[in-house]
């Protein structure tokens, strides 16, 4: 028997119905394959071709993968430079260059150092481990970080075909794919020559992205200059930019005109004007951010100018002056620091029994399964026999009449079973959501891009998705198309009713104030971006019309109700099962129900299981997210910053249907006071009807928007009074026993304590002085420090919405099974419920198990959300366990040394039930909008956060240096889980307020449909120092063990980063003599930061006249 490892390697060919994959093992075989299939792409890591196939629908019948060919992985060094194999991964290239830089003099490694700088932030480690050097070059993406450098560095490409070898330069013609300078179809890129740099030659690289890592550059650049021996006269100059055109652009004409000029400020000024003229961007350029890109073009040039000046000074200090002190900071990177974190838990009462787990930091009981990938989610469930797949067809117009839907081509494709449209759902195509009718599928009129039109059912996912693309829909566009809040206001397009709340006498108060400020702030929306997309599996049981639905949802009862309605069945024949959900944040309730109902209808019609799993792009398109907001405010205040009158208007972009927009608006108005007592307050609110996908619940539910509007007002008041915002916050904060603007009593003692402890823990006063000192010494870098309080109300507005139930079984072996109505979404509610059962039954955690949530075991459960899932369900579990324990007390007292197995068997022998239901009626809650009074919330979570940032005034980049958080958590049931919720919410809030940006076309099409375009925070965005502390335990709550729900409150504290950036930008503007009002909208992206730091470069760029072009995107 010949062992496999002893067999000689040979070409492998994998052939399917539509395509063939060839993996040659020798260079000769590779060239023969390429000659035979000249149009076949050559791939290594598949990081470029793969996304094109998946997301752009590109099809290649043949693919050649040369990953086993040694000649593509060479590293050779010669007198004139390095030759790197085209098959080397970017990680290998990085390691190779790092080793060379350590060995050779700096003057010879200028290009290598610049490449290393770009490789440090290009994509992420996983991509760099897979992507190849050759693939990166040949792909010639517009935002390539390496190609601009390779172009200015004089690099050449070694090509090979059966016809022979040749060499071509990496120049503008190659990057533009000009046929005369490009690879021929049958050629292979074998290696890349990267020359050494020379004395008096300098090379630099620059990039700016939405996020520091794992983000494509908005603009990048490679720049090289070569001087005559010691004379400072430009002999050669090369400048290339990526991200500012259809390909990498080389500013050849500008460089040519600068040759022969000395390296001084006159040259820099001329260079900026020449480059702006040559590298011109139209106002409608793809990707938008046009003025920002223009500014980056010359900001990078200025940085290069300063870098070269510093290097020249280092080489010849006699003839070259040192940099002006004010410019030194332009060249400094954000200072790297070792990551630090501290978490201060509450101490468990030493009198507590050691077996009682409540109050201990128990690890999430599924945490290891999450980390190893062993946790089972909906799409991990094995396929059923004969299972079908459902793919949706969505509208491509924002407001249109559907003229016709042609499904004939889709039905003719192999594997397609059916196409469902509105006509198939006669009589069941609508349902009532929060009092408003909603349709499942639409065949007459569409009101947004992404509305569900029909559904394709096929034997496989690939067949269903392929067929969905062949459904032909003819539209007749309608007017108006309303996308923005401003357009909704113009057209008076609002959902009813308007909400209004007034406290005190606002108009009279304005007459006695010292100052009045008016302003507004716009907040963009936010995508839920849960890890698991919308997922469901409907399984007909085969008898009595029973249907099981396995779905990733926060609201099993809602799924049950809508599925039963569509199938015309009683609810007792439809069971919804949820093991766990891979994140939800409010986005897996009502829209999930719509899709689940259509999936169940298909399963019922065909008598086969049907699965539906949305891809990320269609999930983002269909489900929408947090409401964009416009807040307007008018504040009247005294000279010392005390606000006496506040008049506000809130506008939320609800999208095409009401969904939960009114509830979000109401919560925003109720919570807008945040931590402040405003003696005279009026707020009116409108949910705007627009032609966008309907926005819905998202963690925080209106408070992140309303709270930011209030804090923006506080900041404006502080600026007018010449005080710090923190001073004005403290002056206006609730003082212990007080009354809210809806006349609910509040005890703010813990709010004040959180604020004071955060001040102390963060060393606010010392660091504020240090920030001011730093800013006085650095012109192009600025730091900012901000501290923000939070008073987050907890409650659902009615007792019925807060009821919960549980079912607990004790088995004869002494083990316990707990079921309850809450959904495990990663927050650890099941872990807390097991802790509750362990405490109440006085048994080890290991004795208790929780399988999941089902309408079969706990009926009529409310949706999981609002930070109360553990509160409410924990009280129900506690009730059930106490019932069981009360039954068993006589048995336990007879045999106190027995085991749970003994007691369970004894109870069984005496015919005592070992099952019990538990129930909690909900907190007393009410709100009367007519009178403006009520008690809508059970309690308040208090906290404070202090954040410090550093910004680069030339690029708009920012670094989160440190955050300190202090929270009032009552008595924590599980500090580990609670800290995780606080930290996670803070980071999600930080993303909302800084980098998460949704982009829509002027036609209402969502551009940002995946992680490539939409950036959420990653590890590089986490503050370098991140400290979280709890107040000491307090027993002043009627909740479960005096604990508090912490799922949402931390998200608002993310705005401390927003206001720290605001502080830094204000410092930059003051130094530049700009003392007018500073208006910064959210998210505070690099674009907004850079353009707010006005300077000579922002004044130099050309500006497009309003209305002179159709922009690529519009602010929503």
C-alpha cells in the first residue's frame, strides 16, 4: 500500500456542473492551464475574486489556483533591491520587509518602511494571511494601499507565459489597465521587483479610513522625492493617490512642474494647487465625501512636506532648519500604550451560603460553546428530508406602482419549486401591528427600496437566490420620494399622533432668563449588525396541520400569532422554538415575524420544511435599524449656566410604515431630561413617514437620540457662559428627591454618587489640566476630555407588557429543568435564571439546566427587550422555585441530610407534584399623554462616564485613549455578565456616535449593506484604558434581589467619546481664531472631524455650488 504522503504531487481538477477549479503543482502546468483558459482568474487567497462572485454576481467557469507552486513564493535580494514572489501572502511580505529594514541602512529602505506602514493597517491579520501580493497588485482596486507606493517606488512586475518572460513597470498606465501596459490574458505575474531607495531619496505613505483597521481607505497615497546631493532641489518627484478616482491616480503633470524647485513653503503652496487641479473630483464622485477627499489630498502632501524636512534636517542639520514647534505634532502618530483595564465588582456578603451563586461573577454558561463554534444556532440545525429554501425578492424603487411581475424565467430554472406573491396569500396577506395594518408581500405599490414583493422557493439556497435575481418587476415611479426628515417636514409627512409633553411654564420662564441659545443636531441611524442574520426554519408536522417554527427572534409569541394568522390556524397548532439568538438589539421582533409567516406559508403549501436565512446585505436592506433624528432646541438660562426654560422638537425618521416609531418617539420624550432637572420644559415630537425601510427598535429605544440632543444643548449653554460642559451638567443635575417632567418621583442620590466617583476615579481635574497643556503645545494634534451622566429609566409603560412566566421541573434524579419566556441573545439571561433557581432551591448550579424558550412550555410571553428580561423572568422563576420548595419542605425536614435525588423520590412516592409554574404580573406602570403625567418606569439606572480622545486635525482620525465608567447596578446578580453588558453597550454607543454611518443614494438605495461599507467598532477602537466600577450594593429597589437591568443604559455613555472629540475640535478651532458656534452632527466621523478643524487647507479646496450636481449620497 502506497501512503498518500509518498505520492508525487500532481495537478488537481475539481469540476462541477457550472465551473472547474484547477490547482497545478508546477510552473509549467500553470502556464499550460493559463494558455488553455486565458480568461480564467488566478487566485491565491480568494479575497478579491471571492467577494466579486458572492456580491457582484460575477461568474467564472474556470478558476486557476497556483498556491502550491514554489516559484511564486521566492524572496531574492540583489544589488538593486528585493524580488518578492507574487504568491507570498501579505503577512509574509510584511515579515520579509521587517527583517530587511532591520538589516539595511535607513536610506536604502525608504520604500520598504512605507510599505510596512501600510501593511500594518491594511485589512486585518486574517486577510493579510490569505491575500497575496500578486493578487493585491493585479486586482488594482481603487483603494489599494500598496499600489500607490509601488507606483512611486519604481517597482516592476515579472511576467511569464508559454511565449516567454517580460517585465512591465507599475505605473499609471498599468494601474488604469491600459492594454499596452497590462498583463496579457495568458500571462502570469511571477514576482515583483522593489528597488532599494537612494541617499537623498524619501518615500512616505498615508491613508485615512472610517476605522483604523479592517477598513478600506477613503484616500491613500504614496509619495517619493529625490534631491540633488545636499542641495534640497527636487530632481525626481512622484505622487500617487488611491480612492479619488476609478483607479489609482498619479499626479504626473504636477510633479513634472515642481522638478527643479527647492523644498520650501512656496513649493508646498504651488504643489497643493497643482495637485488639486490635476487630481480633480467631481461633486458626484462615487463614495461621496468629496470635500473631505480633496482636503486629504493636500493634507497628506503637507505631512509629506514636513516629513521630508525633518529627514533633511537629520541628514544635514547645518543647511536645513529644524521644524517649527507647531508643526512637530503633524508627524507624530497617536502614542501607543499598553492596554489596561480595571473592573471593580461588588463584594458578596460573607454571610451568604457558599453554594449560593447570586452575586458571583459566574461565566456565561454557553460562553465556551460560543467561542469554539459549538453553540447551535438556527442555521446550524441539520437539513430536514426534502427541505426547501426561500429567498426574497425586494423592491428596487423607493416609491412606485408595480406595473407587472414576471416570474416565468425564475420558474424555468432548475430546482425552483414555486414563487409566492401577494395573489397566493389572498385573505391572509395583512396583519395588524401596534394598531396599524401591515402587508406581508406587496404587488401593487412599493414605498421603499427593500420592501418584500415575492419569495422564491427552491431545492437549495443557491438555486433560490439565483432564481430570485431573474424575477422581472416593471415599475412606474411615483412622486414625491421623501427620504430625509427635512423633506418630511416640508411635505408634512408624519405618522399620527404628534406627541407633546409640557412641564412648568416655558413661555414665562423665557422672559426672566439672562441668555437664550437655539440650535439643532442631526443624528444618523444605526444598523443592528447582530452576528446572526435573520434566520428561520418552518417544519410542517404532517398531522393536524401542526407547524413548528424554529426562528432567531426576541418574540416567540409574536411569531406564533402571525404564523397562526397566515395559516388560519389556532395558536395551539403553531409552536415557536428558540434555543438562542446570535444578537438582536431590538431587530428581531416584528419584521422577523413577517418573514417567518411567509416561510411557514410556503412550508404549509408544499408540505415540506422551508428554511430562510438572510445574507448580511439583504438583512440590512430589509430590516433597517435605529431612527435617524433631528433635534431642535431653545434654552433659556442664567449667567451661571442654570437652565430655566427648555423648548425642544424631536423628529424621528420612521420610514415607510409605523412599526415601533411612535413608541420610540414617546420613550425619547419621556427620557430626554437624562440626568437634569429642567423646571420648565416643553417637547413636541413627530414620527416622520418617509420612503425608507421602516426603522424599528434598537438598543436604547429613543434615549440615545434624545439624550444626545439634550447634551448638545448643555454644551451650547456652557460655551455661551464660558464654563466647562461638566460644570453646567453638575449645576443642572437632579438633586436627590425630585420630580421628573412627567411628575414621577425620583431619588437621584446614586446619580450624584456616580458622578462624584467617576470624577475621582478618572482624575478628571488633573487630566483636564494635562489635556489643556497638551493642546497648548501641539497645533495639529488635539486632545479632548468629556464626562457625561446617565439616568436611564427602566420600564415598559404598562403592567401587561411586563408580565412573565416560568415552568420548573424537578426530575427523580434530583436534576432541574427551567424554562421561561425570556430569550437568550448572548446577554446571559439563561445563566442568571439558573443562578436564581440555584439560590431558591438551594442546590448547585450543576443541577440546573435550561434548554431554550418555546411557546409550547411558556405561552403568551412578551418580547425580550427593554433591559428587563432578567428582572421579569427571574421573578417568575423565583416564584416557581419557591412554590416547589414550599411543597417539599415537609419532606426535606424529615430527611435534612438527604440529597435532591432522595427528596425528589420521596415526593414522587407521596404523589407531590414536582412541576410548578411561576408568574410575575409586571410592575405597576402608566402614562397619560393627555395630562402629561404618569408613572411609566419602575426604577432608574444611574451612571457616569469620562472619556479622553486624541484627534489628528489634518486627517480627522481619532484615538480613544481612556474611558472610566461608574454604574449604579443595585445588587448585581452576576457582575461578570453585567460588566460585559455595560462595556458592550458603551462600545456600541461609541460606534453610533462616531463611526457607524449609513449611506443612501438620492433614490433611496442603501449603499452600506455589509462590513465592507458599514463599520462597527473593533478591538482597535476600544479605549486603551477601560475601567468600569460599580457603586456599593443598594437595597432600594423592588426588583429581583434588588438588581437592575443594564442591557441598554451604557449605550448612551458612548456619547462621552462624541463630546470628548467635540472638546478637541473646539480647542483646534479656538487656536485658529474660530470662535463661532460649533455644530457637529452624529456620527462624528473622520470626515466631520477634519472639516470642522478648519485651516488653510480646507480653505484651499474647491467647493461645489449647491445644486450644481447630483451627489452620490445624501444625509438621512
